[in-house]
C-alpha cells in the first residue's frame, strides 16, 4: 500500500512489565455492566432517538437487566435534559438501577448537570477531559499540568455541587483518549483526581479507562489496564472501568483481556452501536461468558425480540454474521457441517449429556431464543444429505433411511442449484411430497386384498392409462406378493428392495410412513414413500411410488435419447 511511511504506533506501553493477566485462563465472574446506548450510542445515530424512543429504549435496557445506565449529557441539549427530567419526574427509574450522566470539566456544565439531577435518588456523575498527546498538543494546546488542573478543578466542582444537591451521587472520572496517553501521565492525573475525592469503602469512585480510539493490539491495552490497576491510589475503594471502542475490530478482545487485567466494570452498548466502528458489544461479551458457564447477569434469553426493538428504535441493523444475534450465525449450509450438527444433536439426545458440546454450535441456540428450524440448518446447493434429512426429521417427523437421504439430498441440491436460491423447510417438504410420496403416475394404486395359505396371495387393483386392472400374485410376505405382481405381470424389473417404516406424529393424528427403495437392472436406485393411516397401505404406496419414479425416469431417458437422435 502507498503512504505506509506516514503511520507509526501511537500508543504507550507501561514503564514496567505488566503481564500477570496472562496467567488467567478465563473470566470467572461478570463485571458491572453499564449501558451507554442512550448517550454514546444515541449520539452515533444518523437520526438520534426522540424523547419517546429514548423512553422505550430505557425500558428495553431495564428488561435486559442493566443496573447502571448512562442516560445522556443533560447539559448538551434540551432533548437530553428533558429525557433525564422525565425519568426522574415520572419515577421511571427502579430503586435498584443507577442512572449515569456525563459532564465536561466546566463549571456551568457541571452546575446544569446537577440541576438536571434534582430529585434523583442516586446517580453516577461522570467527569471527563481529554488527556492524549494529540489532544493536548493539537486541540487544547496545554501542558500536562494544565490538563491535570482541568481534571482536578472538575473534581472539586463535582464535590461542591453534589453537597448542594439532594441525592446519593457517585463520582466517575475518565481520562478521555486514554489509549493515546502516556500511561504514567494517565496514572498521575487519575491519582490527582482520586486525591481530591478521597474515596473510602462507603463512597467508592469509578476510574474509567476508555479506548476512545483503539490504537493497539488487545494485549497492550490489557497491560496498560493492569499497570493502572496496580498503581492507582485508594485501589480498594476504586471501581476500575473499561470503555472500549472498536476501531481495530478488537473491542470485545480489549474488554475481555482488560477484565483479566483487573477491570471490574464495562461500559458498552447492545450490538456495539457507537461512533465510527462502534462501542464494545455487551451482548457478545455477556454470551462469551455464558458459553464458558459463567452467568453474565443479563437477560438475553430472547435475542430475536431484543433485536427487533433495537432495530426499530435505532434504525440500525444487526448484521447477518454478528456474533450470537445475527440471522445466520448458527446456520450451517455446508453439507459436512450439517451432517456433524445433525449427528451431534442426535448423540446428545441419546446420551442425555449435562454439558453442551455439539459440533459447530458454541452454545445451544434455544438458550437465547433461536430455533432449530430455520436457524441451524438451512438448505442450498452446498448442503448435504445430513442437513436435509435433519430438516425433514425435526420439522415434519420424516426419518428417511440413510440411503434415501443421500438420494433425496442430491435431488434437493440440484433444485437449489438450478433455482439459485436457498430452500426453506416448507419448500423441502413440498419437494419431498411432490416427488416421492404417494406417487400415482403412470401407475395409480387403488386397493388390494390378501389371503394367507402356504404363501401370501394378493389381488391388487390399479389404474394405468385410464384403464383399471386387477391382478393376482403370491409371495413370502404381503409386500413381496405385490412386488411380484408388478415385476412378473407388468414387467417392471428391479431388485434389492429396501424397506423402512415409522410412525409420523403431527398434531393429534399419527400416520404410518413407509420408505421403499428399488434397484433397476442398470444399477440405478429409485425411492418412494407412502403415507397412510394404515401401515400396510403406506408400504404399498411407497412401493408404487418407487416403481413410478423408476418408470418416469426411464421414459424421460428414452425421450432424451429420441430427441438426441432426431437432432442428428
């Protein structure tokens, strides 16, 4: 690529090695979650939410289970101010939920923020100022000490106005643009703020270390967090918080490694909405923990419903491949993947295993409100017999013989390839019914009778070319007797008859399902299925269906050969 020389690494490593986090294998408990959808997420929308939409979104966040919700920047606009006042005046904030508001370190803004909080039972007041080299040099044109003075002045103002306002207020400080700040300087400014606030066990404060712009690989961010965690003053009375963005596509990894490094709290949004490439996705973080058997303490049992509300209110869409929530994330089109999933699901049912361990499925989709039908195995030209058979079995109770699954699988794949489209379960079912079940052309089965002496004797009635026939025959069994009639008296020659039957339970009715496979003299195998209330009748219908498929195929082959000869 061109212009590579204009780029260099803009982050700063800690002055000492900070790698204790590497000794931890996984996250053992959920952090405190703080949703910033209504502030950070909302300001990133093309059309920010209206007051009514924000109220509806706030209710969604409560349903998901957030106990800390940043509701906005009340001094920034009348809509933000009105939203906070509505929450307070209409008593919409549950007692176990803490709202959070954002403020710059400026006197009039802090004052208006506390005015907006009048009547709130409790709240986190989030103070920030930017500390990075780029911001200091290019935007504020201030020295390090002048930047520290901005933060400390703000910290003092928070104490002042909190003392003058009724309510329980917790303080939070963010060295905004932390990832572009020298780590020693970030530590110094945070400690100067902490010295001003003097946190104790009854009045803990939050130090939030945002990856405002993600600038490094995740392990670097983790080392920065660990250094801060081990060197902050009043550490036992500090809640260390993360606020990762996703500029490098590593927001989730940054948060996970940051938690290993000592963070106790995470700010993020549903599905990662936020400026530029977005904030860290709390849904993904939470369900990653869930997949390790760690309770995320959020209610994500109905992801489709959450997505519906999220997309309506934000006018954003959740990508088809978005982790956990995307329409296709549990879907297998590949034949080998489908076969492994189908076998894994069956194995799990038979073994009654405690722990989930199905190939290609990190978690059970049903645990988050997804469905096996249409979510896990979907059919196109890349699909295989296992997946297609699984769809018919799970959705319609049709358990095809292994050999028939392969034959029907190729049949369906060819149709999907020819139509160049995915086939839905109902379409696959329709194909099976139309092409394999109770086929009555060119020979239409009508009825039969049986008597048993030394052998089974049958009289079978059928129609061919609009003419009805009644023929008799014998065999070792009833189906064998009818098969002998078809072969010896009608000349339909085949061998190696394969047979399977089972009950099909759909609703309150139970039908018998029979499958018959026959091998033509040229080695081609043809299948048919019979469905009827009577098991014997379903078997006969299956045999006639297989024979009819063989006849039809032969006739098509003859027609093609005739057309080929004619064209020459």
